[in-house]
C-alpha cells in the first residue's frame, strides 16, 4: 500500500511535507524537471536534516524517480526545493 500527495502545476519554492505514520518503504516523485531546473530533496527529523538523506535531481521527466534506497526509522518530513519543475505526485 502506498500514499500519494498530488500536485498539478509548475512550482518554484520550498515545501516541507509531513509523512503519515505508516510503514514507508520508498519515496518516489512523478515530475518533469525542466532545463535549468532542479529538485533538492532532504529528509528532516524535528526540522533538522538527517545525515545521508539529501539529493539534488537534475533535468529529467519520469513518472517514477526513486529518491533513496533506504528510509530512516521513525517519523520524518520531506523537504523539497523546486526550481522550474512540474511536480505531479510524491509516493511513499
């Protein structure tokens, strides 16, 4: 079972999303990162970055962009920094 947060427009900015209290196996994006754009992803615990959970994604267009091979135990938030990106959904 997975949960999706859905978006349908081009975003630029910073978003911090809480994750539900469900078992999380992976996080993936459905996004179009346009030329000159990027997505930076950080996982946070209590608002502070978790070591080893930061990634910058270059230009690409895919319905399934995996973010991390393993996820941390416990509660965390997803911080997204977007530029010139169409973000359609986040699945976890």
